C-alpha cells in the first residue's frame, strides 16, 4: 500500500498509479481509503475532480519512501552484500554522461555483476528534485550554490570553463574571439550556465548569441562545423574520440564548476554509493575513457 501511495504522488492520478504498480483504479482507491481508516488521517482532498494529496499526505509520502527503501534493503543488509546487487537509480548531468559516468559504471559492473545501474539524464536542478522525491538514489551533478541539509555531497572533480573553437579560429585571445565570433550558449537550464553568464558580465563581454544547446557533444559538433564558439567545462575525463577542436583557457578568474555525487543523507545504499564514489574518482585520476583498450584495429 505504501508503494501504491508513492505511485499516486509520482504519477498524479489513481489510474496512472494503478498502471505503475499493476493494480486496478478501484484497488488503488480501496488501498488509499484503508490507509486513511487505519491511521485516522485524511491523505487526499477528494473535493476536486482528481484527488490531491493533503499536506499530511505529502508528509506521509516522504516517510513512506524511507520505509520502502529500508524494506528493500533488509535482505541485502542481513546477507552482507550491502546492496551490491539489484538496481541503483543514478542521475547525471549530460556533460558527465559521455565519459565520466560510463567509465565508472563499466568498472562497477565488472566488480559487481549482480548490480544494475539505471541512468537518468537531466540538469542539476531537476535531478535535485528527483533526489528529494526518492526517484533517484544518487546523482552526479554540478555543486549547487547551497547544498540542502538533508543531502550528502561528495566532491568528485573540478572543471574550469574554457573557450571551445574550431581549428579555423587563429586568435589565442578569448576576449577577442568572443567579441568577433557567433556564440553558442549552454542552455540556461544548466546550473553551470549561471557561472558562465556571471563571468561574462564581470568581464563586460557582450556575445552574439546564435544557438542555445544543452548537450556538450552537439555543441562540440556545431563548433567543429565552424558555426560559432562556446564556453564549456574542460572535461575531467576525455571521451574516446574527441573532435579536433581548440581549447583556449579563459585566464585568471575563469569560472570553475565542481562535479560531485549527491544523495540523501539518510540513504540506505551508502555501501554501494561508496563504491560508485571510488570508481568516479578513479575515472578522474585516469583522465580518459577507453572502453576497449585491448582492441586491435
């Protein structure tokens, strides 16, 4: 019944929740009424066409997530595998999904073949919401301005911003290039975009926006095609086949973003997350992702 209650909060309606937990709409309704009767509280406001969680209902859902997570971890904790099997729900910002996260997951799968890592891509702000809701176990994100008190933050790498240009751009002066070339902007939905925009304002640089994209690979392709320049993070782990581009430092005072692993402070999957941290840090130490090092061409 707690899983059903959580499904209602996540999916918005009794019907959608029923599909998610494989029961009928009527069964969902009966389960929710049973919970309300057992606890003597009103979980849903039924005065509206679609029942909505009351403040008490939302508070109960938060606790229900903890209870369900503890239940799921009961047998692994007793058996001694500390959660190193089953499924880990991991989120990641797009810039970490091409090399850093695949490197870490490859190593983890080799060591713990019974552990399945499910990956959800999104921007930092959305991933934080999913962590709060219990949809994700952890996420590789840009460090927010303020780390929530109920979260556990582990720094993984620092990535200074740099200017990305095609090989056809001759100048080495980032200020001159930004003043002259079309500018490809990182999506404003990304937290690192705030760092970049603040730096541009501090340096009194006005750019000529031509595109706004959220995928570093797409940005790199556009830059490679000589369609503009962009300020991007210098990746802590290089992809297997990087494009031939120029990487120009922004100089003293360049913005820096910190990548790290965020999870709820009371997570029951601490043991497996420690293994994830170890592999992420190892990936940064190596500095390049090569999934087939022994392959012969």
